[in-house]
C-alpha cells in the first residue's frame, strides 16, 4: 500500500478518534444485525420478487414496479434503546462498492418516475411512507424502519451509517458499518 | 357589600388548568409518549367508510385520539387490536378515538379491520394528503389533541394502549380537563 494512502487512513482514524466517534462493524454471526447497549439495527434486503409482491399487493401499476426494480432497496430497522436522542440523517450515510462511493437515490428521484408511470397520488403517498425518513431525531425507545435506495449494484457494497447523538448533536458520533452487502436477486 | 370579592370563574378555571397541566408534566409519561408544544392541530375533515364526514373542528370540548395507520405496516397491524380493546372503555364525549387510514382502498381496510377491530369505523384519507399535513413521525402514529384543539402528545410508533400504564395516562388526561 503506498505511504500517502496509509497516512491518509491513519489521519482519518485519528480524526475520528479525536471527534469522539464510536465505530462498530456488524460482523457477528449475522452480518445484517448490529446491537449494543445503545442501539440495535438490522437490515432487510428484499429480492425483486418480494418487492414486486409488496407493491403489487398495494395495487401499484407495472410501470411503477419496473422503476422500483431498477434500483436496490435496503431496509434498515433501527431502535434507539438508551440514548436521549439518536440522529437519523441519511445524508450522513455512505455507500461504497469496489472502492467507489455509491450515491444514494433520494426522494426527488421518484417524482419524475411516478409522473411517467402515472402513479395515483394515494400510491405515491404509500411509497413515501415505505421510505426511511431523511431526518429523524430518534427519541429514547423510538424505532424507525423504511427503505434506503441506491442504484442496482452487481458488486458487494458497504453501508456506513453515521449518527450524531444528543439533543444538540454534541454527543459522540456513532458509526455502524455493514460490509459485504449485496443487492438480492431472485433465485433461478 | 361583602368584604370578600367574588372570584372570577374564568380565572379559577385557568388556575385549575395551569396546576393540572403542571401536575401531569411533572409525572413520568408512559414509554414512547412525547409531549408536544401545544400548537393548534391541523385541519382534519374526512369521510368514514359510510360516507359520514368527521371534522376535528367540531370536536372541541373533548380529547381526541387521532391515530394514523395503514394495513401494510407491521407495527400498525400489531397495535390496532389494542385500540379496539380500549375503544369501548372511553366515553366519546370525553375521549373520542379516531383512526385514519392512510391511502388505502376500502377493500383493503375492510378486509383488515373486520378481523381485528370490527367496532372501528375509520376515516379514509384516500389520497394520503391529510396524513402528510399532520406530519406524523411515520406509521403508525397517534396524536392526542386536547379539548381546545391543540396537539399535546404524540405516541411514537405502536403502543400497547390496553396496558395499565397507557390506560391510566389516558384516564389522567381526561380527568384534568
């Protein structure tokens, strides 16, 4: 590994330590789950067939479902067990595959898709509620679940969820990393 | 003329309310109940499944339990039986329980409620826009609106409303009216 890269990584780790962050990697028996005394977080990754079934069950039209299936849905379920406030801010989450950052698909992406698909307002509303909120000050014992969307990936990817803590965001930054994730595909 | 001045009943009522609110604020709220800032509740005028219009503006003088839900949402499905369980326990003149379905068809709603909450006649937010105006922190969500139409509490996610802590809390807010 070249020296400048090692130096950069070391500097980043030192900076994180100086900021008082807590980094945890979900690497237990089940790499889709993480839990400590403060937070639990698990990921649900649904296959295209499961996603289709869910939205067909909600009477979404095929054009809308086709748009959904072009992307990769990750559904985290987060529970703030003991912190006064855990800040869910999706703009602080990072995705990376094959050494490159993967941009998250945000809510405004869907506006044109739904217009093109002529998706009724009721279904647009339902879809909105199935997405993870962009920002949420998760209170003590509050949970949240919803889908986070990225472009379809053929390579494994990493999701790094960074959370500020404390009502004024002044607590330690909590970082939970999920590695070696894959966008599910239907079984043949 | 008597030396004692008559006490203005409005002042008495205000003092009573002030001390009542202070006493509830000082108590520990049940898990997942968040106190709000008392801002005015947004408009809410919707039809139920029989086509009857319900308007929150006509609910002044009683507490209103405003619950947003959808049948596709797992926590909503788990919570609804607990709302059915408390529904007969409160006089609707003191605490009116209103459940609002977010953007689902009557068929979906009927199929779900018939099994778990047959006494509830939901308001139908057919396009989901009323739910969005209320800005719940996700589904399910329950707001408690006081008799003057102000948002006083929000229940975070699904709560076991038929358990003693929550029943006691609901009775408490009614009693201090």
